[in-house]
């Protein structure tokens, strides 16, 4: 599985990173682990998955995490987007 993380501000991509997970783990675990790796690399707290994020991810294989998802942390961008590029 390959997952693409992107940080957006004012309709401009500021950062992007791709994570590959070839483990035999579940799809959900791979997604969570990839998000954790991206957030660690960019020194961010891991955002909270709200019901809207879960629905959006199931429908579109991507979701956006905005200020509401980052509990107790101010972010200096509009949103972090997580997108599945390739599944096993």
C-alpha cells in the first residue's frame, strides 16, 4: 500500500510525502501507521479521526484533516490530506 500525505495552505501544496507499507497487516493498521509516520516526520501531533473523515476516506480513499482534528495544537496550514495511491 502506498499513501500520500500532503499539507495545503491557500490552495498551494507546501509539503508532500509518500509512505509505502508492504506488511501483511490490515488495511486500517497500514493507514493509521502511515499517518503516524507522516506526522512524526513533519513534527505534528496525529490528528483525530472524526466521523466525517472516516466516511470521506471510505468513499474516496482520501480525507482532509483541518484544525478541528488537531486537538490541543495550532496548525499553520489549512489542512493535511491523506490519500491512498495504491492498495495491495
